[in-house]
């Protein structure tokens, strides 16, 4: 189980955020401790605030008086409402907040059912409750609750989190920066790529593109990167996102360092293996699309770039088995875009008889094109999404945890809405 402790000066916002979940049918109130309860069981945020007013009035010095705590069991843990209440009570008692007014809300808006606790950290006499060694005490309480209620430990929960399947960026879904950042911050830890072109090819699987920007500012040369979301046709959509807004992993120096490490670490055996897959696929492929599908069935994606005239000017292979990315020309002259363009530009030129092709296919090992286990990052490639399975055509191209959005993003969006609402009231 993982616990998050948030402190702020916005008690109204914390209550409103959780109350909003209840109103939407995505949550429910499990417990009200030392709170003023209504006779009809219905509540407004103003009524809930009254239970905390005496505590806040007794201490006007403590700026961050509001506690907003979430207890997050592993998604595989099945916790009853009764046990959620017990866990909340034991946690609050163990942390020194058992005598405080607090509310426990259960959230069911994401696949990980969890609870939120809202309280204040000043007691009825106006004294601030000590938060010394809070993180250590919270971790100890987590371990205790895991043992008591037979929950998966946080280490296993982290493992599950790291093995989440990341989805391609969906511009219509919103919060594009978060979607792009979730991929960029993790992809270099998993895959080896040696050039910006290979990096672009890999990112295209997530509907992301990157461009290098060079110029001068006050007489000094400047270099940087900008990222774009792509639509289903692999065309740029929306405004560019500066690498600096994503983090260090997205910056040019970090990528150039990764390029260098990849060149040093990629083994010759990796190149031999990918060339073998390509050669075998060519032997039994009837046309370009068939070739792409054959490679995909053994865990290799093909990213093809064409100009407006339809001529292929780039081809990149992404081998999920060895977690490496290969520009065709880096594999050898026989694997360059020009060679494949000449091979496929005339359908009649590449077609031998179907019978001959089938005979060659039967002569290959029976497991030659059985699907292999992909890295969990790319689990979405096993979905029934034909757009992802076809050849990637990116005419506009130069040259990945989210994670699914959860309550952290909801809080941010809600806070923004609250600030706007407060401004309107002041006017």
C-alpha cells in the first residue's frame, strides 16, 4: 500500500474535491469522525466546514493547516468498506490525528479503489500537532496495515506500477503535456536508440514527434528540442511543447548522452538477430504490408517515412525483443530505404507466384512468426487497433509511464477551476 500526505491552506478545496466525486457517483462517504452530522444524511461543503471552524479559529498562525491523505492499496487487493474504515481509523490514531475531526471518502473513479481522508493538523486548543518524522511514522503504519489486512506490500505495488501498459497519446483526451511526459520520462530507461531519427521512430508508436531547434539568442548559439502530439494519421496536432517543460530526460544533452551509451552498449549479435528477422520476412512476404505484418508478428515494428511524392526516404525497425531501434541504413546497404523503395515501387516486380511464396514459408520453422512477449510498455500493440498495426506513414516527420490519468490530475484541474471560481466571486 502507498500513502500520500498532502498539506495546504485550502480546506474548502480538499472537501469540495472529494464531495464532487460523491456527487458524480464516483465516491462515497465512509466515515465522519467528530463531525457534525445532518439529520437527512445530505451535506453541503459549507456544512462540512463548520466541524473544522473552531479548530482553525483557535490557531491562525499555522498556514498549511489542512491534511489531505490518500491510502492506496494495490489494485489486486480487495478491501471491503468495513476494512477501509478500520484502516483509516488505525492510520489516523497511529499518526496522532485520532481525536481530530476528519472525513473518509472512498474513490472508485479509477481501477485502483482507494480512500481519501480530510482533516486539520491543529487541535481544539489551537496547538499544531507535531509532524516530526512523519514520513517514517507513515511508512511504519503502512507496513502495519499491510500485515493486519493481508495487503500487498508497497514494493510489489511499485513493481506493478512499473509494468503498466502505456497508451499512445490521445490529443482529444486532453492534458497532452502529461501524456507526452509520461512516455518521455520512461522510454530511455527501456530502449536503446542511437540517433534522433531512431528516437522519433520509437516515439511515433506513442503518437509523439520531436524536432531539434537551432538558432541564436543575443549572439549565442542555442540548441533545443520541441515535442508534438500526432493525430491518427501521424500529422502534428496542437502546439509544440518545449523539452524544458517535460524534464531533464527530454532535453537534448540527456538524449545525446543516451545516443552515445546506446552506440557503446548495442552488441553485434543484436544487429545479426534483427537482420535475420528482416531477411526471413522478405522471403515469405507478398508485398510491403505483408512484410510489415510478418515482422510485427515476431515483435518488430517497421516505421516508414515517405515524401509527398510517395517515395520512401527512411525506414526504421524497432525490435522489442532486444529493445533496440535500428535505422535501415545502419544495418547495411541492403537494408536502406532506397533498396526497399525500389523493391516495392512496382507490385509486379516484387511478386513471384503465390504458390512459390507459400512453399518457402512452409520450409521455415513452424514458430518462425509466432508472436513473442513484448516489453510491457508496448502492450498496447497487442490490441485490436489496425491503425497501429499498419505501416506507419509520417509524411510530416523531420528526418513513450500514463499512465492513465488519476486523481493527481483531477486535483490539479479541480484546483484550477476553484481559483477561477474564487476570482469571479471577488469581482
